[in-house]
């Protein structure tokens, strides 16, 4: 896990966001990042599905078919004439889509991994925001009663603890160093629990890094397009 490179890559994206949204400069950007992380963790849990004991479908979403954009999943590049044909009573000429070879599908995506990586984006940007950017992260922590549900619960607690300790630092100036160190400890713990969660979900860190860098490029493109 090259955590140093991950922080550098995230810092470049953060700067791009600032360029596109200059009103954020000099503002408190920690609160919305902490909330965004908790939202993303919820979305990640939703793709895992293991906590949905009321449902008969608790299988994690790790392989979802991607429909071809060119033919809209029909396998037919001439698909747009279907409505016209229905109205006229004619039959249109089938043109096999070259993009998907007429299957209408272009592979699979892993929604669970995608959401996990979205969480990583916010974990990294939170570290940059509070000035805690460890150069080593080799420890994957598992929490007491270590199942995936509890791993999510404990992980979701850490953003609140970071906020709580930084708020304490601002209020009690004479104890600011202690509070900041505690917040940094919370961040290190959050990073370790997050890494442990990834292992419990079956991801290798090579998979995570590859997916992170791919999504990072998408996020840069989204900033360019005004997403």
C-alpha cells in the first residue's frame, strides 16, 4: 500500500476541486467531508447487503453487468428505429453493435468495490484536511466481535470522534496539543479499520489502488464537465 502516493494523488484532486469551486477556499471543509464519508460508508454497506437480515437477497453486489452505451444494451446499433418501426409496421434492419459484438453487454462492474473506493477518497481528503498524512499504513485492524457489520459500525464512529476531539481543541486552548494528537490517533485507527474492512470484504490492496486511481481520473473529468 503506497499511502504516500495515494495522499499525493488525492491532494491533486482536492486542488482541482478548489479551482472549480473557489468559494471553498478558506472555509471549514472538514464537516462536509466527514458527513460525506459516513454517507459513502452507508452506500458501501448497502452494496454489501449482509446486514439486511429481513431480505432473502444478502449477496454482495460484486459483479453487475454493464450494458453497452452505444446500443443501449440491445446489441443493435439501429435500435433507435424500433419505435418508428412499431408505428409504421415495418421491420428495421438489424445492425450488430461492434462495441459489444451484438451482446448488449460490455463486461461487469463491482459496485461494492466502487463504493469502498469512494470511501477511500474521503478518508484521504479528511487526512489532508486535518494535516494527518501518515507515510505508512501496514496495519489492518479488526474490531471486537469482528464481523463485517461491527466493522462498519466501529468505522462509522471514527469520523465523529475526530470531529469531537478537534472541537475540544478549539474550545480548550490549553489542551489543544493533546486533543489534536487524539484526533490524529482516531484518524490512524479509522484508516486501520477501513483497511481491515477491505480485507473482510475480500479485496486485495492492489485491487483497491487500481480502482482508486481509475475513479480518481473519473473525478477529475467530472470537475472539468461541471458535474
